[in-house]
């Protein structure tokens, strides 16, 4: 009987993941047919952002970001982030990660449009790229299987020889209140979005910073040099 319950639970999880993948695929495919259609997004403070579908500021990546956010806003009503988690702390942490990714992507989208309008220039492709990465991260959080516990084992390393690793919460980093903590391989960490800093012990070495999603049990990642 236990095996039957486990199998049904696994099938349910797999089916949710399939639906999420198909939904996101449809969203990005829909971006190809949303030309000439303005998309309206609402920020966490209630203000709205218009993503034009035509004109000099129309942009395919911006439309994909907007569609991804709109799909999340729609889906979270019936499938809220963390709904598959058994542990309430895990469910809340997943909800916070998803909302942070959603809001950060929207802020970046808002920023690139405001700057372009003020300078009469083009949209900033790097900011748009970051916004797209946040939307991709958002769906990774939504699709990923929740761990049983809030704290998970981590195996985060750097390809740089003898490098020192420090970390802080991504939310603190974006608010410029980051307090860097030393990281040791194998450490238990609460699931969340973090910024990791890799510092070479060699003189003249340049520090590298990279966002890391701690969600899987265990979370394994090697930070590679930037190119």
C-alpha cells in the first residue's frame, strides 16, 4: 500500500512538472504571436508597467519576460509556489524565492524602459538579459521538487585553485546591505537565493560574484571563471 501511495505521489509530481514545462513553452512560443500587443504588468507596489508590442521600444526579449511574469501571476492562483512541499517552512521559502525572482525581473524590465525613455536610447540588452534569467530562475523554482527540510547540504566550489568563497542572501545583496559569510564545502544552508563571491588567494586576483540557487538536496555547483 505504501508503494502505491509513493507511486501516485511521484506521478502527481511528474504531471505537475510536465504541465509547468508545457505552460512555459507555450508562453515563450506565444511571444512570437504577441507582436503589436502591449502587455500590462503590475509591480508589488501596485504601479503598472506597459511593455509595448510595437514601436521603437518593442523588443522580443522584453515581451518574453513580460509573458513569463503574466503566466506566473496566473498560475500561482491555482498552483501557488511551494504547494507540493510537506514542510511549511519549505513552502514559505519557495514562495519567497519565486516572488523575489518575479519582482526582480519586473524591476529590471521597468528600469530598462525608464532609462530608454529618459535618454531616448535603445533598451539595455544586459538588463533585459538579467530579467530573462530571473524569469528562467522563477520557473526553475516552480518546477523543482521541494526538499523535505528547510536546510540542505551544499557542495559549492570554484574552479579557481585555492579560492575563498563567501556568500550572502541575494535580497540583501540587491539592497546593498550584504554581510558576507565564509563558506565551507558541505555546509548546511537554508534554501534560498544567494550571491557567492569567489576570491583568489593570489595577489592581484579579481573577485567574482555569481548568483546561486540553493534548492536541491544536495545542491552541487562549481563556479567557473567569467569570460
